[in-house]
């Protein structure tokens, strides 16, 4: 019986069923939103619908960049949606991330000549 408990305790969860940490999910969701925005803007100009379904390819690229799968991303999203406190932390972190991106870069350090030290 002890061996069975140890075996079950050591059993690994498949990667698709693991929940992405908030920081990973934040970056993946940010890139998904950017991909959606790019797709929307380019399809508005595409009167022949040549870019049809290109958003799915963009999503797959986002998943690859963040080392996740479609299933893992959507499982994680569903998890966060059903856990309001954690979902709020996720949404707040995405908002804070976008606000940081809007800030201008800090100025370069000022070099003081040796003669003025």
C-alpha cells in the first residue's frame, strides 16, 4: 500500500493540464491581445479576405514563443476565470505591464568628467 501511495504521489501532471503561472500567463495574454489587434487592423484593410484565419497562425506563434500549447493556455485561462481573486491579479498585472510599456525609457546616466569629481 505504501508503494502505491508513493507511485501516485510521484505521478506527474501532463503539461497541457498544468496551469500557467500568472507572470507567464500575463505575457502570453498580452501577446494574444497584440496579435488580435494586428489581425483586426490588417483585415479591415483586406477587402478580399486574403488574411482569413491568419489569426490562428498568430496564436500558434504566441504559444510557441511562450513555451505553451493551445490547450494549456485555454485551460489556464479557464482556471483563472473560475478563480476571481487570481483572475483579478492576472488582469491587474496585465494592466500594470501595459502602463510600464507606455513610460518613456529612463535617461542615460550622466557621466561626470574626472576633473569635476
